[in-house]
C-alpha cells in the first residue's frame, strides 16, 4: 500500500509539473481557454470577443470560451483575470475604461492595470456617439444643451462603463451643463434604456450606434470622431457643434495575467497579427466604423501608461473625485 501511495504522489507531481513545462515550451494548457469579457452580451466588448474567439480557437487548437462577467465599470472580470493562474488558460478583453480610467476613478481598485497584467495587443478602437430617446423634446444637440443649462436636473444620461463616466463628465465640464448620470452594467442594457425612454441620452460606441440611428430607434446628436461617419452622415461631429477638444472613444485590447510566460504572449500576438491580416475579419470591424489597431506588447504597454496619465489629467480637469 505504501509503495502504491509513493507511485501516486510521484505521478501527481509529474502531472502538476507538466503544464508549466508545456507553457515554457510555448504550448497552451490542454484545456479550454477562457476569454473574460467585462460587460454583458451585446455590447462592444462582447462583439469584439465573439469575432476574435473562434479564430483564436482555430489558431491555438483549443476551445476558446467567452465568459461575460458584467459589473459596474468592468471591475469584476478584471479582478478574476488578475487572480487567475498565469498559464495561458485565462485571457481578458479589457478596454480603456477598465485599464486607463478605473485606476484614477477608484481609491481601492482590486487590481492594478499595469502590475497585474501583461498587455498582448490593442485590437480596435471606436469613436463615441451621443444617442437620444426619439421622443425627447430637444430636437438636436444645441437644444439639449440649452435645456440642460436652464434645468440641470431635467435630463438623465446612461453611463455603461468607466470611459462613459469620464465622457459624461467631460461633456458637462466643457459644455457647462447639468446631467444626471445613471450607471448600467454594460452597453446593451443602456441601449435598451435609451430606446425605451428609461433614460434621455447615452454615449455608445460607433459600432453599436449605427444600427439604432439607421433604423430611427434613436436620434444621433453628435459623434466624437474628427469627421462625420459615412454610415451616419446626418450625425454632426462635436467639433462642428462647437464642443472643442472632445475627442473621446473606447479602445479594446487583449491582456493576460501577470507572470504569463513570454513565449505564450509572443504566440498570442503572432496569432492576432495573422488573424487581423484576414480581409474578411477586418471588414467586419471597419464596416461598423471601427478602427483596427494591432500593435506589439511593448507598444501596447507604452500606450496603456500614456492613457492612464491622459485620463488622470482629464478627470482632474473635470473635477472628478475618486470613489
């Protein structure tokens, strides 16, 4: 019996040691890869994940399971990813809110966006569109601004994430208006709210705004891009509307837990470059007004640090206090 126990312990030790050795050799664990998403299904983060996951699964010869963990400002999914084993079996689709805004917005954030993650690559970035409930009294952005100045408590604006919260505060500060912020756990429930009239206005990514504006379910009051979008030519830029220096949007990128072997990070980056070289995949993004950006881990790490400082300056200027 004692000999059998010794053999079992030795075999168990060999199995435990096998996966780290495999990771060091550039192989992912022989089990499904979990891709954590910070918002509910239907939002821009989920859209990116659903397009990337099947192609990544094919590249890695592993199942890639999209795991939506919605929470206010995406904190929950990031915390789970930060505490996951750094063996390549857990990845995170983070964004500008979760990794550049939250660190300034929260006094006690349960993860560090720089220390707890390895940036693999930025993937895409979106401009933002201000949508309005179709039956709202103001017919355009300027009428909304005038009404909001007269009665700062009259209008509600949805806030589906950290970047959205900063965008709202920037608009209030630059335009000198009052709006009541209503938080949502992701873009999808906030979009339903503005379509139904539960809220008056909402900032969403270009990709999510296009079908709503084109169908007439909402009004498009303004877009944060430098030029009008051909998909929504009737929606003016904020520059045209007289709101200067209002260039805001959301980027998404792939992260791995800190300590993930460099060889696995390089493998992931290589596969992403190959995937986004596919014309059909790029077109699926660009057709919705989304810009594809696949950079190196070092470039993404540098961008992350600069974005943290940029949003810290923006929030300080807007008078946003950490929660």
